[in-house]
C-alpha cells in the first residue's frame, strides 16, 4: 500500500509537469485579393482586392484561371503565446486555414466545381491589396501579371500542401497546413504570412468569402501552440520514470518472496 501511495503521488506530479500545455490563437487576414487573366486575357493587369469573394480556378475554364493571395499579421499570435508560456518556451503544434464557401453571384467567376487546390507560402509580403471589385476592377494593387511576374518565387516559396474542395456554395472548410520551416519561422517571429492559393487540377473552381465579408465568414488562420518543458522539468520526468520502474520491480520481488 505504501508503494502504491508513493507511486500515485510521483506519477501525478510527473503528468502535471511533463504534459505540455496548449493554447490557440485565431488571426484574420489584413489583406487579400484574387487575380485572373479573365476569359480572354484582358484582366491580367486588373486588381480585385476589395471584392467580397476570393476565387481559385483552373486554367482552361471558360472564365479563365483564378488565384488568390492572403496576408496575415502574426504579431498578436506571438505576443499571446509569449504571455502565456514565456518567450521561447513554446512551439507550433498546428496551423489551420479556414475558408467559408460563398455562392456564385457574378459572371466574372467560373461555375463552382469540386477539386484540388494548392497552398504555398510566399516569401514576398510586399504586394498591395488594391481597391478593385469583381464589378469594378482597378489598377492600384496586385494583378495576375504582377503576381506571376514579380511576387511568386518558385525557388524560395514553400509548399504547404494540396487540399480538397468538396464543392458547394456554403459551409466552412478547414485545411491543416504543412509546418514548413518558413511557416514555423513566421509564426514564432510574429512576422507577416502571405499565402497563395491556386488550382491543383484541371477542373476546380472554389469561391470563398474574403475579408470584406462578415466577421464569422472571413478567412482565418488558427494557430495551436504547445509549451516546451524546461530542462529541469525533463529531468523530473526522467526521475519519475526511473522511480516508477524501481517501485514496480520492488513490488514484483515482494510478491515472489511471499510465495
């Protein structure tokens, strides 16, 4: 009985200090836009940064290819985790992109269709959102030409995964991004994070609410972090494990001696 009481106390203490605490923080974009050359290429220099929806569509579809870019300021996420765990005492557990599908209500877009799309981390965060809409494009921000000619860096941008759009014009979809070195670095340093979303098959056409929409339907990034145990805590966990093994061995020896 004495062994069991000691064992319970030690294991309880070990669990309380060895299991890392977790926390989450949600961030909405501070800039986003879709770009497209249009059906004939006439929209290649146009900006759509103030549109109510963002779009992804495959090249070759009737209304042309669509790509979307989103930029997130991660400084508040870093500050929140630092306040809870201490600077340098946490690491990233997961980063999830959440998008809310929206209906097709503008002839500029292709018909909505299920399919695959890719997400990449852009190294260049200097693109401008602009003021153009789906009905009234402008020339004051990122365009299809500037995205493909200036802001995409195939040698440095990092893939964050290929994902499935199930189709439909409503409902929220969540996509767990790969934890690339650049993504982890942006979160832990509280930097800007720019994502590019693009077609990964020949038929996808995805329409989702931009940051111009209601707060509950805007895109967001959900970051989950976990506390990193201090060295002294790791030592305590190791000592607890050793003591557990010794107590178990002692109990087995006692049982044998009674036979």
